[in-house]
C-alpha cells in the first residue's frame, strides 16, 4: 500500500515537471477563475462631493446634455420639474424642507444622468419620494403615485359646479376614482420609482444628511438676530425656499444661501423703510456678520442674483393661459417669494403686468451689479478666487453614471 501511494505521487509530480518544461503554466491553469479576473478588475472609489464650483456644474451639465438638448430647454424642464414637485408636495401636505430637498435632489441627479433619457415626472416624483425618507416625512408609495397621476392627467378630475368652489381649495380634496387609473401603468411606475430611488442615493454617495432644513432654520435665526420685521423675515424665508430651484445650494454652504436669500428679499422690498437698515448692513465695508457667519459678500450677491434671475424666468407663468381643469397656480405653482412680491405690489397699487414686473426685476439686478462693481476686491481675495478657478477641474473620485473601466468588481463610497 505504501509503495503504491508513493508511486502515484511520483508519477503526478513528474507529469507536472514535464508540462512546465513544455512552456505551459499549469499553476495558473489550476487557479480559480475569480482570482484570474481579480487581477484585471478594479474597484472604483467615489468620494462624496457635497459642493461644486460653477464651472464644474457647467461642465457636468454640458456632458449630460451633449447635443441632445439645448441649455434653454433644460431650464424649462427644470422649472417644470420643480413646480411639479411643489404641486405634489402641497397636495400630500409634505413640509417645505422636504420639498426643497427634493428640488435639490432632482438637479443633482441630472448632473450625472442626461435629462433626455428620463421622463421628467418620474425623476421628480422619485426625488420627492427619496427626500421624504431622508427627512423622515415619508408617506405610502401609492399616495405619491396617485398624487403625481392626478397632476399629470388633470382632465380626469371633475371641476366643481358653479358657486360651490372655494377658490382653489377643491384641488386639495380632489381624488381620482379607481376606474380612471390604469393599474398596469401604476405598477410599472412603482418599479421605476424604486429603481430611480437607488440611483438617487448613488448620486448622493449615500450621504443622507440634507441641507435644505439648515438653510431655512438659518434664515429665521439671522432675521431674529438682526431684528428684522416679521414681514421681511417671511419674505426672506420664502426666498430661501425658492433658492432650491436654483443651483445655489449645490455651490454654497447653507449660511451663504440663507444670507443671499435674505439679501434678495431686501432688494425686492427696497422701497419700504424697514428694509433699508438691512441693506445698509450689507453695504458696510467692514461687516462683522461676514466673519461671524463665515460668508463672503460676493457669494451672497451671487445667490441673490440667481434667485432674481429665476423669478424673472417664472414671470410668464403668473398669468393664466386659457381654460384648464386645474388652476395654473396649483398645477404649475410659481415660487412663493414671487407670488408674495406680486401680492405686495397689488396691495400697494403698483403696476403688476408682466412687462412692469420684468422691468422692476431688471432694475433690481442692475442695482445689484452696480453695487458689486463698486465693491473693490482686496488683493488677497483676488488670489483666493484665482485659486478657486484653478480648481474647477472635475476630480477622478467624483461619482459618474458610466463606469470608468470595462470590468468593475465594486464601487466604494467614502463619506466625510
């Protein structure tokens, strides 16, 4: 038995030696296939990128839009998506911080995924669904689907009879009958919603902390510390809510967005005496609030400019166009700050036509530009912005929708 065992062992070893002499690496052949694939495969590392520079956002949007969609068309789609999120959120009674987070999620998603490859209402509804979970204000998935279905097909709703309508309150209580809903389509929408939720979390690098609530809280705190009137503080809070329809929260930290929203509200109510003291505080050369809140005045003005430009783009939608089952203010709600400014001008007997409102906003933006040019930048601040412009290149560790390599084992996300 012993001699037979040794004989088999010697025969096997001799065959291995002879095969190596023939130039064949049998050791590599005997290795598992997973170990062979591991040598050529790579693990992609993604580091969380909470903020982008304006140049980075332009590069990302140019890459996702490519030649399929012009920039003006994308702005229209973004306006419609933010209004759709606002309409569905209002219908479901979702807090404003969740709505603002959803608007921010929608814009971040399309920094990496082409808007031409996705349906606007699906991504917008998935953004609201994901933001509700992140802000702990979630509802049942069917509620999101039915509310979104209602605003997509408003002809299915029956308008109230004459004399029984109380403004637009009937929309908040309107419901769809079960017979009017295509259940097969709803089932497909549910699967699509879950798929988009996973993609949205990947775009966030699974960083679950949302900044919209911080912006809204900081506006209230700054308004109280500066002794602002309640009317002006409310306008600033509404402007902060509307700032999430722009790219400002993707570029600047919450304190800069909050002060920029406050500045925009003061500029819109510049004719009132209660806002002049706050504007004088912004005009101070050696301002103490900038160092206390770690904010730069040039960044604050950029946030205010983005809000005013967004208001100007929404002006044509203030007027109703033709008959519609749902009033335009409900199906396509404009920003809250713009509506409040419109109502304030109506009470003050000021012109409220689209042309007059656009002229007033243009004059406000011109004043903002003149104040910016009159403010001389020190040399160290110029160096700071020169360094900032040099860092506009996209890092290799930023999340990308398409894989960097053909063969990828996994993606590793590193959080701050």
